[in-house]
C-alpha cells in the first residue's frame, strides 16, 4: 500500500491477489450451477448478464467486476466524483514504485504506467459524464448490432437481420445534414426502439415534471380565497403527483422503522433527487445493480430492482446517527 502522497512505495501486496490461479481463490467452491445459470441467461437473452457496480472505495467494485468478467459476466464499474489512489485501476493492476504526488488526485509516473491503459468498462468522472459514457457505450453496441446478421439487440434478445441498404443510406444522410449524434440517434431508434424511447424519457421527463409542478403551483396560488382549486375539466382536488418518490420513501421508512426516534423528512431526500435522472439512465442498461457503501441510496430512490447493497464497514457508521445519510442508508439496506 501507499506510504503517503510524497513517498515512493509499492502496492504489490494487493495486486498479487488477481494473479492467483482461480482454483486457489476458492478451492471448495463449486461454480457449476452458477456457470450453468449464466449460460442459460445468455442463451435466453442473446447476450451476457450485465451488472453495474456503483462506487469503488478501496477498489471493491473494480475487483468484483474483474472477478465476474473472468466468468463471462458483462460487469462495468461507475466511480463517480471519486479519484482516490486506492480507487483507480492502476493501484490494483500495476506495481507502483514511484511517488503519485497526491492520494486524492494521483499522478502516476510514466515509468510505472509504461503502456498501461485502463479498461473501458471502468467509468470514472462526474455523474453526468458517467451517464453519457454508458449511454454512448450501449448506443454503439445497439447500432453496431444492426450491421451484423442475426445480432442480438435489446434487453430480451430480439434478433435483427442484416441492416437494409436504405437504412444505411438514411443514417449516412442524417449524419451529413445534422451530424454524428443525430445519425446515431436514428440508428438507435431503428436498432432498439425501446432503448431509444427510454433515453428520450430520461432526457426530457425531469423538465416536464418540473413544468407540471410549476403549473400546478401557479393554478393553486391564482385561485381566489375560498374558491376550490379547479382546472377546466378536472375535479376539485389539490395538486397530486402520482408515485411521488419523496412521499413514497418517507412512507417506507415509517413502515420499516416505526420505533426509531429520528424520522425521515423531505429535506433529507430532496438533495439526492438532482442526480436521480443520471442514475436511471445508467441503471436502465443493466440487469443487476450492485451499490457500495452509501450508493444503494440511489438504487432505492430510482426504484431499481433487483439491486445489491455491498457493505464494507458502512453499517457501523452510516446507519446509527441522527442525520439524512444514516436514515437513507438504513432504508436502502433494509430494502
């Protein structure tokens, strides 16, 4: 492990774990049933199982994804806004001997890196960039699949034939007139209409919900005192938002923790909501989401099922305090 940001050290002790032959990792573990299940999943869906690991403290997400990929699982990692030296692939994959300058923003020496390149399934950066990179990754897969006869596209393994020449010409024409992003959008709409519709929904739904709530607020406040809140063609009821994530989450907390002295409030939840559309965009592409530490909060708020909450000391610290993150972490792990 590192001996400090300004001291040369080696982390070869942890790296060696990935070089151990797989038979020595779990000598008594019979994977026959699990591997058979993975093959059956691939046969039924026309693609491997997709798992997204969210969070990478101590590289737990990266290492788990790397292990799963050995057995054919399409495992990706999102490490958002977190750049610590022990949460980047270089720390696990290389024998770092030179100073990396700063633990929180490491700069590895060229002599340590040599020709190393991070795997493209490790996605690191601001949340918006992570969502865009994953969108683009699966957009490329979907559009490329239309170029190959019998390629599987979409979540349920629908099979498309070879892309007709007229479709290729249409996409090329769109690119010439409107640019590459527009042509890729057209390609996705043709290759996987369900994914295209979901992407549009994720892009525009938050703005539409805001406009809808603003309209309801204006209508409510514009009514003369004592008059019912009635919009033309509607019943005399106040503004009601179906499936309100704030109200639903508070209700779940009250149901799960009726005797807890501290209570979950809207003020606890609202700060998490701006990132919700980005997580939903990412989660849509995967069969299972595995969140680490407090990241399962976003799985819960997004309504993602199934999800796995990976605890590495989290429950000792982030469930017992009277604050928002403890209340939400408790509920996320409970769910």
